[in-house]
C-alpha cells in the first residue's frame, strides 16, 4: 500500500514538473511590450480598405461564377501531375477534408493551453475557429458560388457545397496562423525547436490555398478571397488577444501579482 502511494506521488510530481518546465519556456513579459501606438489609425484604414476589396470580390463572383482567369490558373496548377506533388497537395488538405478532424484538433489544442495555464490562449483558439466557421457558412450561403466542374478542370478531390469562400483556407489561417503568431509572442525564441515549431503552421497556411486549386476543389478567386478574409479575422483576433493579455485577463494569480508589483514600483 505504501509502495503504491509512493508511486502515485512520484507520477504526480513528474507531471507537475513537466507542466512547470513548459511554462518556463514562455517569455514572461513579452506581451506587455505590445503597446498601442499611432499605427492604430493606419491599421484601421488598411482594415477597412481590405474589407472593401473582399466585399467587391464576393459580389463579383456571385454575379460571375465562372471566370476565365480562374480556369487558366487552375490549368496552370494542374499541368504538373507528378505523384509526389499530388501526395503533398492531398496531405495539406487532409485535416480539413473530414468534418470532425479540425474541431477535435481545436479541442485538443485548447486543452493543452489550459493545462499549461495559458487559459486566454485556449479561449482565443476556440473562439476564433468558431467565428471563422460560422462566418464561412454564412458567406457560402450568401454568395452561392458553384464549385469548379469536371468539364472545365480536373477534379482530383471532389468536394460538396458552395465554393466561396474556402473553408479549408479560412480554418487553416485562423488556426495555424494563430499558432504561428502565439509561438512568436509567447516563446523566448532562444532554442532551435522554438523555430522548428513555426514550420508546421507555416507549411499548412502557405500551401493550403495552392492545394485547393490544384485538387480542383476551389477557384483561385475563392482562395484569394479566403486568404484576405481570414487574414482580417486573424488580425482582429490577435488585436483582441493582446488587449486582453495586457489587462491580465485569465492570467494565473502569480503573474497578476508580478504584473501589479512591476506597475507599482517607483520610477527611477
């Protein structure tokens, strides 16, 4: 009995040590360096301008479902039919090809953040994915653009539903793009594996758009509009996250006390 209790204590100690070790990899004061500046007006102006471009594009593809330039771009992408290239394109699209894969991945990521006491990050990952998913469904219904047809391009991965915007691109940019940003914001970037962590989300974000065109699941204008909209959504999510992070929302009590002590220290 005593031996079992000792074993349980050891396992608990190792688990706590592992979590603390992961927490020590987080740069403690890096988020506080992100201060509001005069760039705010420029940011808002650029945001409104890009939002206007997306709105015009959505209206245009709604009234012109098939564009000659889209067909030409898809033909150019599909000109090279090497086996290795097709496998890479299928691999990139795999996480978004099954309805339950991405939600499960989001839940596991959020739980991991929560366990290592990055609770605000867990909330932001979940909320941003949910917002992206709902917005994509709404726009698909409003724009109602048909997907590429087999008489125009080769359909290498059949997909159902409307074409604009691309759910793959929207979900990948808001999820993998957010992970990329969080690695840069939270980690001290003083170890090789910190930089290695960036390669996985960058791989999916960069290649998801070309993969959807190559596989014949979306038009190039779908992909462009999706990158544009998801980038705007990601930017808004990061702006909200940094604002909440500076206020110490959902931060561990120790970090809040440390922040309060720093703010109350006399200058000079």
